[in-house]
C-alpha cells in the first residue's frame, strides 16, 4: 500500500513537471501559444507550417529560422519544448529497492 501511494504521488509530480511542456511536433497552434512565452497564435501557426513543410522538429534551435523567434524567445522557452531529439526525462520507478539496503534515517 505504501509503495502504491508513493507511486501515485510521484506520477502526479511528474505530470505537474510536464504540464508546462509542449511537444512541438504534435501540438496545435493554440497549445503552442498557451505554453510558450512570447509565442502567440501567429508565431505558433508558423511553427506548424514549418513542421508541415520540413518534417519533425529535431531541436528547439530549428525555430530560429522562423521570423520573430530569436535567441531570447528560444532561451525563455527551451525547458518547455519537447522535440524529436529533446524528450522529457523519464519518471523514475521508485518501487524497485525501496525497502532494501540501509536506511538513511
């Protein structure tokens, strides 16, 4: 029961951490505009057009070719961007080894 509760708590924390992230290869223009600072619907639509024309976005730096998206905008949003090569960290599985080994308490 204790490990189930801990697993649920960690899952909730993981989802909160990703709640502000947006996958640039699957998100709608509205989702991109909602999650990225300094990106409105017009720029978000340019991101959609870019990926439709050139295929999946591998890295956030690709957005620098879109007029109106510069280094400052990129740096403000880098941690919120999910791309083909930049994925969020996988959540850890705390169930293995919780009751094993010496305690730190």
